[in-house]
């Protein structure tokens, strides 16, 4: 993956600072990577649990549903996990409830 000049400059600046201060172990850049990895892992886990819930509630799902789950952000996945508990159809999982419609 190609990094922007700004990210490269930031990485070089942080690296130089860490070397100057003799900061051992995990660098700031590594820490940012670890944090991003944890977030992505949590989202993948939530999507996997939601997929299991959907299939248990409504039967096998098609590839479009799987792709929708893969593209969803953390908050959306959590919202759908709550919706699957009361939805009578798969389509109801994706709908916004009346109380959600006022949110932006």
C-alpha cells in the first residue's frame, strides 16, 4: 500500500524523535498499526457473530448480505445485532427504527 507524502513525513519525524529519546519496544507508528488491527479484528468478529445470528434466525444468506456485513462500520454492525433480536424478516434488520430516524 502506497503511503501519502504527509504520512511518510510523519512517520520519519516520529521515528527520529523515538531514536533521539531512545524509546524502546513499540514505536508510535507500530502502536497506530496495532490499534488499527484491533479495530479491524473487532469489526470482523462482530460481522461473523451477526452472520451467525442472521443465518440462525432467517436461514442461509446470500453473498450480497455477506458483502454488506463486510462493508459495515462498527456502529452499524452493533445496531444490526440489536435489530436481529426483534426483526421478523431479514429486511427488518436493515431498516431504521422510528427512534433512529431522527439521528444523523
